[in-house]
C-alpha cells in the first residue's frame, strides 16, 4: 500500500444511500417541508425502536436537553450534576436557566462520570443528574438512579452518542426520566441537524411538544392543514425547536438502516482492536460488561511514556498521512467560560484533565471502506514506530 493515501480521509461522514436521496426528494416535491407527517412517523418509529412511551422530535440534542430541564421546572440557582468530560451542550443548557452545572470527574476506564463522586456533589439545590454516555457506552445508570431516588432527583441522559446502546439488556431511551438523542451529521443516525427526547411520562412529553413550537397548545403544525384551525393559544413563551419533515424523512430512512450501519461500525472497531492489541504505545477503548458499545467514537488512548511525541504531534503526523482525527474532549473546566465563571484550575478534575491529554478519536463510520480502515491502521503504526522511546 502507499505510504500516504492520496485523498484526505475525513474524521466523520454521513452514510448516504439512494434511499435518503429519494426520501428527501419526495418531501421536497410534496411541498410540506417543515414539521408534518414525516416527523410524526419518525417520532412513532423511534419510540417503538428504543421502547419509550413517547418520543418528541426536535432540531438538536441541545434543544432536547433544554426542554427536558424546562419540563422538570429547573429554576435559577438550582444545581444539576454532570460530568467535566463532555461537549459544550451538556452544561450550557443548565446555564440557560441561570442554574449551576456541578461538574464531577470521570472514571479513567470508561471516561463516563465517576458515580462514586456523585453523592458528595448533591446539595439541597440539586434537581437533576445529567450523565453522558461517552462514545456511546452507557454510564452506570443503576448507580445513578439509586442516588437520584435517594435524594429525589431527576435523571436526564445525554445520549447523543448512545444509539443503539443496550444497558443491562434495556435500550438507552427507555431507562431514565428523559433521554436526549442527537442526529447531528456525525452521529450514528444523522439528519444533518436533529434530536429526540424520549420519556414515559405523558405530562412531560406534552410539555416538550408544546414548548418545542412557541408554547402553542395542541399540534401547532397542523394549523395549515385541512383538519387544522387558524385558532391557537400560547400557554407559555416556548422555543423554536421543531424538526423539519425533510430531516424527519432522513431520520426514517436512517432508522431503517441503523442495524446495518451499526454492524459496519462494529466490524471497523474489531479491526482496530485487533490491530492495536499488539501495540504497547496505544490503548483501545475499554469495554464494560453492562453496556454494548455502538462506537459513535473510537477513542484511542496514547501511552505517552512509551513514545516521544505528544497527542497534538500525533494528530499532526496523522494529518500529514491524510488521516483526519478529532479530540473528545477538551474538558469543560479548562474552557475560558467555565474556568473564569467558577474559578477552576485544571487539577480540579485530574482524571478528565489527564485523559484529555492522551485521547485521539479515529475515523469510524459506516461509509468507510476496508481500505480506509487499513490506511488508518497503518498510519497509526507508522507514526508510533517512528517515535518509540
Ligand atoms: C453532539 C453532542 C451534543 C449536541 O448535539 P446537537 O444535536 O448538535 O445539539 C450533545 N452532547 C454530546 C455528548 C454530543 O456529542
């Protein structure tokens, strides 16, 4: 094989078949572009798929988490416990209410929230726990739920990566008070922009439906159909978070293909695991018994004491070999906003900070060819070989 592949391999790409193109074309030709029958069908199918009573489609996971916190009545000054090791969205939705994100450090093996540190973070102001399933492997939800039960807290899962994930035999989406999914273009089910809230609670589902479209009571989207009416009532100052039917049509096709796409990710992960098992300079993602791993991300960890270059140099070397990568994540507490607002120093969450320095997310998506996978493996080997201590 060539030492440097000819074309840059992007870190992530959606999996596009003719079915997505046809489904979107059909919606465009129909003239019904925004929320409508495709979105309602997508909600129904999605709820059935994860085994939830209700699914409410929105235009992002960020919106999904915002609406869940709104539905539980989060207020200014309240606290929500979450992880230091996550994307911007997880904590910013807490700040939307002028509430306080209480960050907790992570488990060094799974990179998920360290459940042994949650209870000491609970105060009288705590309203909810917001765990993240990093890369898609579920956090320890039983432990989280028992702390929540003991202290009367809600559990809202950031499941942006966790589709499909089985936690102790149950689908993520059917476990906690609320689960938020993302259909951002890089995620395991993609609609460009999009998200879903699942819950078994009728009242919360209704509240999310109403608040995702201006706080207008009862099926606001129907007012321009023949069964609809011009009359509506605003019952609260809601948001503009509704999903379009163009995205809904994409979601329906991608949900249909999710099993196949997941199998391809598993194949790629297995190839990576086998290839990297021999290599003392890198560590593959650790698998825990309680959860399946959908491999939204394949987070490789560098054993920095065995090599002469750091993570950033490693990424640059892969870039020179035409392999795109990413880093998940720069922990929240070292970002200027959180650092300056709450006075954090990097060592406040030593595990998150330490792991951050050794992580590299490799390309893993169902549209990758076998050659692409081989190119990633040989690029990693090549970079590592030239820099063993
Ligand atoms: C992608 C992502 C989000 C945000 O999803 P959007 O649909 O873009 O709002 C939230 N949390 C995590 C962990 C993510 O990776």
